[in-house]
């Protein structure tokens, strides 16, 4: 939600009319399709009942997102569910941008959805901004599809340097730009926040692991060393946290990072916002293998040492980040990324 907000927000500051296509395919909105082996009525009902807690949790998180979505997202009046609807009644614009995050991750259905390769409409120009494959190789059987659909683009930019290697193996080239959240300064993000938010002495964890996460052990050790609290943002309530934010709105998430003493996460955007606000941070590897995004980000800005194992020493846990060289290099990359966008806008006039 935050990266989807950031790119239109930045483009609007340049004086452009910007809309986000309201595209919600069935695979994103249908919580559970019952596998064919469960088609017997009784088994089907048991399957749906077993999934009820997950559905309810997803519904609650969606409800937490909606106020932010309605206030800040410039959505098209037309709603689309299929690629055919997009082709039959495409939005009218000079420039189409396939924006960012894991839109080309072929482990998910969106990675093989022609919509995310802008396979519709007739704009003057099609580009990507900070698109991510999220992995270093495509899912078996998808290479031909991705290679062909990338021909739609007049210019390609990606978020990770590892993606350039993957692009070139497919016969395409591109440039690396910063994630959209970096296009807005800390002061611009502050405009979303509640000025009366109380400051607490706490460590913030942003944790996607379902159970036995090393983040719990690491944060408890650091909280004991610093004699401070632990706050958690997660899809689940965390027993190790003094306070858990399970259904956390996007602006609350930013506020929690801004006011934290340290951020410990296995999330790209948890790491990104910690960098924006100059917070001490640590990154713990994810078991699902989606680590390349964080590794690229950390290594680019000389923060490799903030990727830590569970048995990290107490001394290393208490080391602070010197942000001056980090922000200097980050600012250079932000200016390059803004120039890329401006160049593509000029070519679409």
C-alpha cells in the first residue's frame, strides 16, 4: 500500500494527473478456492471452516487498510477484474507505468498475468518503475512468457541489481532505481502521521514467519540489554512482544518505525523505512527464501553487517549505524531515479 501510494504521490508533486488502475483479479480477491479433491459437500464445508481463522484475519487487516486507501489512493473510476476487461476498455493516458514491488515474481499468479506487463491499451509509452522479480531465477515454465511480455516496454527499471542479470538473460536491459518509498522524504512521510503520536522507548519487529522466528529471540535479548519494550507488527500476535499490532494501518506502520529505537525485520519495506528515518536496523533471513531483495538493498548501502544470524553477539547487537554515508549514497540513487522518471515522462509528451 505504501509503495503504491508513494509513486503517484511523487508524480503528482511534479504537476501530473495520475491514476492507479483499479485492477483486482479473482486470484487476489478470492480468499480460498476449494481444491477439486474437496468437492464433496461435507469435505468442502470442513475445508472452508478450517480456513475461517485465516480469512477472518485477512478481512481484519483489509479493514485496517481501507481508510488509508480511500483517503490517499487516486483510483480509476473504472474497475477491472480480467485482462480482457482492460483490453476492451483500457484507461486513457500518455504514459503507462508498471509500478513496483513483486509484480513479476513468477512464484505468484501476478508474475504470469499479462496485466502486470501492460499488455493492454495504447499509451504513447510503457515503462516499469522499480519492478521486482524477488528471486534470482524464474519459475520453471515461465521464461518464454516473461521474455515475450517484456517486449511491451519502451523502458524497464527494476529495484534490485540481481534483476539486471535476470533481465539480460532474457535478452532485455534496464536500469536499477530506488523503491518508490524513497522518492518521498522523511518530511513528506511525516505529513501522513499523527503529530500527537507518543514516543516510547521500544524495539520494533516486523516479522512474517508464522512460528519459531529467530526475530523473537533476538529482540528479547536486545530489549533486555537496553531495558526497553518490544512492539511487533505482524500478521500474527507475538508472544515475545509487549504490544502487538496485528491489524496495522499503513500510516501507523510508518509512525511505529519513525519512533522506534531499533527495527528488526525480515521485510524489504521494514528495512527501507528504517533507512528513511535513520533508525538502527537489523535484518534476519526469511525461511521462504525471499531474501534477495533485502540483500541487494543492504549491500548497496554498505549495510551488509546488519544482516544477522540468530546467534549474533551482544556487542554486535548494540552497534549503531553511521547514516551519513548511507544517506549520501541513497540520495545519489534517488536523484538518478527521479531523472529516469522525468526522462520517460518527457518522451511520452
